[in-house]
């Protein structure tokens, strides 16, 4: 997925709620350790991007349990939570410092179309450098 996103001229970056040491352990197995990361333990970036606190229904629902089961079967184990575990994630496409596209998760199990999010629609904007900022809980 990373190669397809970068082939569209989009640079990935991540904001996370943990310290850098924990983030390194989280991102390394996915081949993402070399990408820019922003440690945000206080959640100020999350708040600025409108990522809200989850209600229990956003965690305890059929879709989230199914996605958890699938993730476990694929070898993605749940570790000890770090930071604000109720903070919902999001995906954003920034073009020249402005939010061009935004996906704020409704459920913790949401899986947005990352390739669609990484695509700048207007031809004039396609020639500009774009960066996607993904909020992840680590």
C-alpha cells in the first residue's frame, strides 16, 4: 500500500499518542519506521484535526469485533494501550498546508480507502507535493 500511495506523489506522515520509543516498535514491523512521525501524547494535533473522544458504541460493536478477529488471525496482536485510548483516529490529505481531504473514523474498526484519500483530484493540485497525515493509536 505504501508504494501505491507514494507513486501518486503523496508523502506519508503519522501522528501518534505515544512516545518515540513505543512508536518505533509499532511502525517498524510494517516498514514505516523511516517515515516522518509526530509524537502527540497530549492529543493536541488530534484535537486540531477534529478527532474526538470515542463513545463505547464506537468500540463495542459487531464491526469492530469482526475487524479485531481478522487482525488477530493475520498476526496483528493487540499490545498495551498507550496514550488516550478513547481518541478516534483519522486520515487527512494535506496540500500546501491545507486539508484537502479528511476521513474521521466513525468506528475504531473503520478502514478508509487509503488510495482514494491519497489522490489529489484537480490537475493543478496534482503537480504540488501532498502529504497524508494519519492519526494512529500506538
